[in-house]
C-alpha cells in the first residue's frame, strides 16, 4: 500500500515527527539513510542527523536557499522565503508480511520489503523527478533524474500494531542540468501514485515468492502471505478499521473516496504514537498472535516446501503478456490512445489482482509491452504513446463508410417543399404560443441540409441552447409527410427520453436501437415457406404436397425510407457510431448525428462526432444561443463557447456561494434546494461532479425534506443495485469479483441453467481456477467462468432509505413494469416489502426483494453526465475541490448552459475552482495518434456539403 502527502512546514514537520518518535529519534536515526543522486551530489550519506534533515527541509541546499521571496525581516533585514519542505511517500507491507517481519522476526521478509522500496525509489528518480524552471515569467518543467530522499524504516503503526513500512521523505529540491538547485515538482509524483503502489506490491510479492512464501490474492486487489486468516489479519489492523469507519460515516470507501478524502480520514483518526518499549511490545504481539491462533511454525514449514519449486520463467513471461493484453483491452474501452505508464500501471495492477505469485514485475511488463508492439497487437505512435490495431481499424471503417455515403441517397424533399413546410411550421408555432416565432438561420440551414442532401450521413453541430430539438421537430414532421419512418436514439436513456418528449421522434438508447436492428435482421431472415410436391414412397404411389420452411436472405428495413437521428452525438463512443453507420448503409437508411463538440465526450473510447466533423461530413452549424433569458448568463455562455472559462466564471461572480468547509457547503446546498416550493424544485437541476457527492447531497436533502414534513419520517431501508465500475475486460476476469456483488445474465446459458434476465449473487471467488461461485435466487449454487459466459451486467448492492414522498429515478429498463431507464417517479406508498410509485400518472408496484426491481435511486441531485441534454429554469451547480478529473472545461460548459433564468454555483475554494474549470477533457483518437503531428487537423473542414449558420447572438 502507498500513501503520499505534502509536508506542511519545516517547524510543524520537525516538531510533529519528534513528538511522535518519528524520523529523527533514537532507533529511527539508526534505521535511516540518505538516498538519491541529489543527496549524493550534496555529500549526504548514511544515517540522518536531525539538524541536517531540518536544514534540507527548510530549503538550505548546498550554498543555495530555495523558496519564493516574500519580503524582509523587519529587524534583521534578511530575506524571507516561502518554501514547501517536501513530500512523504509511505510504503506499507500487507499485514501478513508485517506479522512475519515484526512479530516472528523474519529479517529476510523485512529485506524483501526494503528491496521493493528500492524499486519504487529508483522509478521516482528515473521517471518522476522534475524541476520547475521559471524564465521571464514562464514556468516549464525539466526532467532532472535526481532526488534528495531521506529514508526511514519503521515497524509500528500508531495503534501499536505491527506495521512494516518505510517513509521516503523527498525534499523539495532537485538539481537541473546546469547544476542549479530548484524546487521539485510533485505533480508527476501524485499523478503516478497508483503506479508506484503497483510497482511496490508486485516487487514485494515476487521477492517473497522467491523466498518460498505462497501468495494469495485477496479482495480489492490486495494479497497476503498464505497461512493467515482474514480474522487474524484484521485483529492486527486497528488503524485500517479506524480509517474505514471514518470514511463509512460519509458514505465512502477507500475505493470511492478521493486521495484527499483518504488523507483527511487518516489525519483525523491518527492518534499520537505513545512511548513504548520495543521488546515489551513484541512480546505483547506474540501473545496476541497466539490468542488468535497464528501458527508461524506452520507458515515456515510451508515456505520450506515451496522454496524448492521455482516459478517457470515461461509462466512469468506468459503472465506478463496476458497482463498487457488485459491492460490494452481495459484501457481501450475508454481511450483509443494510452500512455505507456498507464499501460504499465494497469498491467501491474492486474498482476497484483490475479497472479501476484507469478514473479511479474516492472521489467517483465516492459518487455511484454515491447513484444506486443513488435507483434502488432499494440501500435506505437510518434509521441511514444500506444494504441491498438482494433481502434485504428474501427476509425478507418467509419471514415470509409462516410465516403461511401456521399451522394448515395435521394433527397427527402425539394427546396420548394421545404420552404412551404417552414412557413407552415412557423405559423403553427405562432398560433400555439400567441407569440411571434421564426426559425433562426442556423435552424433553417440545418433542416435544409437534412432534408435536401443526397448524403447518407449528416452532422449537425449546435451549441447548447440553440434550439436543436425545435429544428428536429420540423424535420420529423416533413420527413414523415414524405413517407419516411423517423427513429431517434441517444447514448443515455435520459437523453433518449428528452429527445422523444421534445421532438415527438420515437426514441431509445443507441445500445437498444442496435440490439433491435440485430433482432430485426434475424426475424427478417428467419423463415420462408416453400411447397414441394413429391412421392413419399419408393413405388411412387403416395404423392403429397408438403410445406417446407427455409431461411430467408436478410432484407433491408423499410426499403430505404428511414431517417435515423442520433442525438447528443458527442456522448457516443467509436464502437457504436461505427456499428450504427454500418447498419444505416446495410439497411439503406439515413443517419443524422446531432451534437455539440464542446460538451462531454463519450465514456467509451473515441470521439467519432468530432472526427466526422473534421473529415468533412456534410454538416451545418447552429450558433445562435437563445436558451438563457438573462444577460449575465448569456454573456457567461458566450465566453464558455470560446473556452474562456475564467472570464465566464468572473461574469457569474455574484452567483457564486463560497463555503470553505465541505460539510457546511453541502448543508447549504441542501437547505437552498428545500427552501424552494415543490414546483420550483421540479424546474431546478442540482448538478454535481461525483457520484459520492450526489449520494451525500441526496441524503442531506432528504433529511431537510423530512424535517419540513414533505417526506414521511417513517422510512424503509431497501437494497438497490448500482452499476459496478468493471469494464468488459474486468468482467471476464474472476479476480475482480467480490462476495456480495450481483450478476445479471444478458443471455441464456443452458449449461448453467440460467435464462436471460436471471440474477445471481457472488458468494466466493477462486482466482486460481478463474471461477466464481454464484447463488441464484432459488438458492442453487453454480460454478461460473466469467470469461466463457461473458454476456452479463455486474452490480454492487447498496442500501437506500426510502419514505413516502421521496422522488426517485429508475436506473434500468424494465419491460415488466413498462419503465425506461431515467424515468422519474414519486413514492406514494410503503407496505412491508412493497413500494408504490407514481410514474407519469399511473401507479406501479415495486417488490423490494426482487433484484429486477432494485434499479432505482434518489433523484434530487445528478451528475454532469446525466445532466447533459437537460434544460431547466434554474440550476444549482457544485464545483468542489474533490471533483478532480470529473470537472473540467467540458463539465463546466455543460453545467452553466442548462438553465434558462437562474444559476447558482457552489464551491469550497475559488482558486481551486478556477484551476479545475480550465482542465482539458479531451478523448483520444487512434488515427490522430498514429498520424504525424503536422497531419492532424485542428478543426472542422470547410468542404462540400457544409452549411454554416453563423448567427451567434451575444
């Protein structure tokens, strides 16, 4: 395990460590040493003396004083400097390793740990050491390949449990190529924290396996030395329990919490380390070990047996190759291009999760990546990043389909018919609203392109709030009048529902649409009846006419009279867009992609909508934003369109609520929401970056509504199913499952005795056999190979308190209940294990014990991804420090463009918010990755078939 933290100040650091018997005291001095090329350059070696340690932390390096000059001392006239002392990287062994090293006194186990620390320190120095160099006001990073590290070996946790761990205190100092000492940039250190942890864990596991210890993988990617039960390990893990309990109090786990939240939990639960006598403490440990049944002699006997059998090098190479293949598939589900370090991190983490005994470490993974590149299964880009042949071919196929679709269809309507249709449409709108109405030039141009173009594929770019749905309503009406079947789809259920509600186009998710197309093709190709007349006896006396059913050849759907609309196209991944274009060509349909290249990209890999625009798809652009009805919102959105988010935030200054305490900030948001009347709440979106924030704020809103009497005080705690974060690659590996997870089968498997739609619960995992033990609802146990029977959905079970009056949202389609994903509902009754929900004017009954009915959640707050495509009168928008990569230029744009009239932004740090909203949120493209940099286009082309509606109203 690894943890990384900043040292706050020299005085605080020195005083804190001395007070807690850390670093500079007694045994710590004897078990400490200077390391790193930077330390060697300063002549530092051997045990660390307190005075030297404090001087280095204070920035007194060689003959230089590092830090930012803040003024002069009023009495001495000396320059005053502000200098961050450094960074503490702590590497802690699994508890079974600590028991062997500290309780049983195995010095070889301790040496295995220290060797793993050496590997981490070496990687930091060779790959993550950078100096911040400022010249003429411009700061750049320069790789230096040297660090000044103070290393301290420790044996005890703050709860006085055995804990083998080493602190690497990396001073905020590194020497540049000119021999000048500069501040050390910590961004790479934090960015690659998971990689460093994976290097340590796999190195330690390999070192221990070579000593003969059997390594067993455990839950959440952890492993332990065999011979220790979970209860024995947890008995000596008091600090871990304290941190976990602190996180659970906020509805978090170590996996769901951010690094800052984990650090905060560790700090707030950290007791001062009391004075102790080491031998007395060790004797206490031995007595505790005996009490809980730990048998060190048995572990040693097993070690001596296994020590005789070494791991075959070919198995290590095979395991490394498998880990790299897994990493390519796993990362490739979200990104078309990946860095080598990302690939290494995922591959090593996969080894740690599945085969920690395989002796696979950083060097063997490096070799496996080189082998994958040599074989062509991975492709090296000019920037030394990596993509795959599959990703490249998928993008090439899409662009080939685009070319084949040019001029391939007959226009839906002539310009004259379109002109008449626009006149009728505008008149009908005026009559319905009793207000003047006219399409914008961008809307008219977009409709013209869709209805009069001879190209099969059309791209419509429109900023948020330009009236894309109004334009699509017109397109639907005229295309239907001309005999076309208009069908819509969107990447999310919520967006599909919005498309249908606002345009009248029958819509579903893209995944469901593609599945329906496949089903239709099978149905069309199923059978045809042929009559045969023949004798059925050898003498030819019995002549009969028989009807024989034979397969039909697939026929195109709707004879080409179909118009498909993909809304929120920026959210569509490369795989589904390519499949959709193939289907459109196969079935002679037209496909219109409608989106906004400034909004969020797909969760899946690729950015097909942007690529199609850049490769000259017939396209129109709608730029007149008319959603916002107040001037400052219009001005802010105009700035955000130009990606000047800092200016946009400045324009919205009077709409920002700042509360530095995150708990009080969340409470303020909840009170503001509850202060609205019910009608106002229905017209307000509450948008947050993270799911953890969503759950926390949902809980606070519910509490306030209960205090108000809007929600009943009597509530029921029900189980809900929440999508796991397992990619398809992880779903096919037994090592990523945990007891208690729920599996839903998306197809029938006769050999398992399951039907499509059946649910089962994970009871046990056997990574060695790559098997998972499942239990069905009727209590039957089955042995499941997730790699073989892979058509499944995976969920984690969580609990939600629910009461009459609660607003909920369904999170999965349910044909039995006639519910679609994203459908809102209100709880109107609770009796036993049954919940009555009002949905669109009808009541449905939810069986709280049926997993098929467990796909729902509270509906007070939503994430930015869920909010894209929604419009509201008012929006409350959270930008907090914990947002991380969930907040950036695209998320900010989505958040501030939802409301018509009112917007309120909440943050716990304005400086941090300013930095977050400038973060790039860009997906990768395999073709752009492999192309020479000069060949990569930076914006949409001005090719044939492009119609511009340059009418941005600012």
